[in-house]
C-alpha cells in the first residue's frame, strides 16, 4: 500500500506532493487529499467497460478544453469507479 499526497491546482487538476508540500498547500487554503494506491487492485468489469466507452467516445473527449482536463476526468473515473 502506498499513500499519495495531492493538492488541487488552479486548473482543478490534482498534483502529487510530499508531506511537507501538503502542509504548505493546506496552510495556503488549497484543497488537499491523501490517496491510497493498492497494488494489484483490478478494476471491476463494469468500470473497465465504462472507461473503454469513455476513451472511445470522441464527443466526450472533445467536450474538454484541454488534454489535462480530459486526462483528469479519465483518472477520476478510474479512481472513483464510475459505472456509466
């Protein structure tokens, strides 16, 4: 198990940080979180199928203003286990 510390930047993207950077970001009023990465944690089939559908959907990809926003949305879908 690995703990990953993150803070949200001005663009709304989560950025990895160390514990010291986390404390600074939190003191500055930035949104922070700690994420636990589990090795060998397979995605459920429903989530995997949803991600494949999102990746194949050109309209979904085109709805974002930047590649970073699109990437963040796909990562969030994978992390939160969206089943669309």
